[in-house]
């Protein structure tokens, strides 16, 4: 099968997947590259389709596709499952993130947006949830900074900044770091997109860190953004891994 045939076969598989899900009573949303394209217009060839659901629903989705003859896999019980076709095209069934911070819940569906994907009307995850997840993807093998910048550029004027701020509140440093990167990348646009009160508030919070007593325990938050490159901190340098419950 050549490259063009692979693309057509994958598209047919994704369309079949969406038809099966739409015919069921299971709530789902589309994320990943398909959502990024809808929100930014940036296209890249993708190896899969990301389907988001509540944690309680992924077993039903796996059983649904198994009943239709597809190979299914519970890849990581913390956040990820997969469905494969005969040509090994696949979809990711995502219900959390690997750091267990961005768990899918009812608010994701309330904030979803309708769009046409593979000629079908489906629900996309909201741009705020899409940004939330991508701001934690900073590992050596994959870094989603460009996606974050493009989403801010194309959606920032209409973004629910209050919701994004609330989602990022436990780790607000990451929000500030992404806003600073956006300011660097788009010096002619940031002032029209990034709310000045939010930016000023985050800068002041960062400055206040110098006035606080140092933490008693040596904590490394690195594993929240890269689960491999900061293992040396935990295993050899006597830092404690930082974990946090989702908001």
C-alpha cells in the first residue's frame, strides 16, 4: 500500500470510527491534530485520531469496537487505550493525561465545540482544554509549544481566559512560561491577545516567590512535564516527585 492509499485508508477508518461512536450512546469528543486544525488551520499528517471520553466510559468504548471486530488495547490504565484496524491504523482513547492532571469530566463536554471532521458533525474538546493538556507536553521526544502558540494566536482573542487560568492554577508557572514564550514568538501580536491584568498578576506572583521561605522538602516538578528526563532527580539527586490532584 503506497502513501496515498495509506492516507485514504486511514481517513476511511476514522470515518467508520466516528460513525460507530455516533451510533452509540457514549459521549465522546475529538482532540489532537484534528482539533488543532479546526482551531488554527495548521495541518500535519497524523498517525492517529484522538478520541476523548470520561474515565468511566472508556471500557464501553473498547467493548463497542471489539464487538465490531477491531483489535483493542488498554495501553496505560492511567489515561490511554487504543483501537486498531487491520492495517494498524489506530485511534487513541484518552480519558486523562499521563501525569493525571487533565482528567476528562462533564465540564469538558459543556465547553465542547461542534465541527465537521471526516464529513461528520462531532464535538471537539474546547480550546481551553486543548491548551491545558498541551502546556504539560515538554518532553524530549515531543514538545507542543508550537501548537500552544498557534492556538493562542488564532483563538486567544475569544478564549475563556478565566477558565484557562483556573485549569492552570495549581501549576500557574507553566501558564506564565507559555505566555512569555508567546510574547517572544509574536512580538507584534501578544499585546492584543494576552490580557494585561492576567500577565501582570502572574509576573507579580513569580516575583513574590523570592519573598517566601524555601520549601522544607526538596521537590522536583519536572516529572509533570517529562516523565523520563527528570528521573535522575528522583532516583539519584534526592528530590521528591511532585504530584497533584486535578482541579
